[in-house]
C-alpha cells in the first residue's frame, strides 16, 4: 500500500481528483495519509475534511524565518510516514533538505507541456495567459519528479489538450484541468503505487501495460 501526503495551497481540485480516483478504483494500492497546506484558507482543506483525511496547516507566516518553516514542513511530512509526496497546486518552494530526504519520491503537476511555459513565475493562470499570448495550438499538463530546480525534474507523464479559437485564460485552465490534470495525476500515482515507474539517468520509464481507462472527472 502506497502511503501519500498531498501538499496543497488552493482550491484542491487535483486533491479531489485523487480522492475520487481512489474511491472509484482508478487508483489502486494507495492511501492518502495526510494533507498539508501552507494556506489556512485553502478550500482543499475542506475537501480533505469531507473525505475524513487528516489535514494540517504549515504556514511560513507562523515561523520566525524560512529555515524553521522548512524544518516544520519536513517534520510534519515525516510524521505521516509516507512513501510519496504529491504537490497538487502547492505554491511553496520545496526545501532542498526535503528533496534530499525524498529522492524521486516527490511529484508535481504543472499545467503545461514542460519544457514549455514553466519555471519561475509560471504558475496557475499565468501559464495559460502565456500559452495564449504565444499562440500555440496545443498545451496540456505534465507530472514530473521534483528536483532542486523549478519544474526541471524528470518527466513522468504528459497529456495534451487543444487550444480553441477565442479561449480565455480561465476557459483554457478549466479545459487543461478537466482533460489533463485530473486524469494525469491519478494515473501517475496508480503507476507508482503498482511499481510501474522507474528512473534511470534522469529519464523516466513508465510501464503502460494494464493502463487504467481514462475517464473525465466532474469536480466542483
Ligand atoms: C492548477 O492549475 C494546477 O495545475 C496548479 O495549481 C492550480 C490549482 O490546482 N498546479 P488545485 O485546484 O488547487 O488542485
């Protein structure tokens, strides 16, 4: 059984997709040991509460300096005794000592096809604004292992989404979430939970046999 901690900052639709995927069997062999948010107002915390999942807030505002916040975050994650850390809309930079403690055991969902539209400053709606400004016709989402860079870790899986004529950033963000993020993140967690993901020299190999059927997710 893969024990995971999910780190959140906002609405928690990706957390909800994981909760729903475990409930409907899209994700197997996995349990969410806990949810951690840097933002005490994150609706993701309400989603965790409704699902009966232990949740807590570790906010930088509650600590004298960055170092004590980093240690508190690491101690809190450690207290859940997890195998994998999932960043699901988490907007805080992961401390290097946490990456050292969990090598290739932290994954992140980014709302573009990395290496496009990623790195410092590319998060949330800003990603989709840049996609529309550049005029690309295909975007999507990427799940990758977290390393000490920004969106630079080994890519695990990606899913493409069309950009439609006249899309607004919000419309495009919603399509990327519905058609890519909410399908991709559960799929990657299930693959990891069932030993189907390996990394060699920074390149990820995913065993695509027995892949789960992809179903859309209505999440509100
Ligand atoms: C989403 O666009 C996701 O790609 C990004 O954070 C945004 C909010 O995610 N990582 P959520 O609804 O809080 O899961």
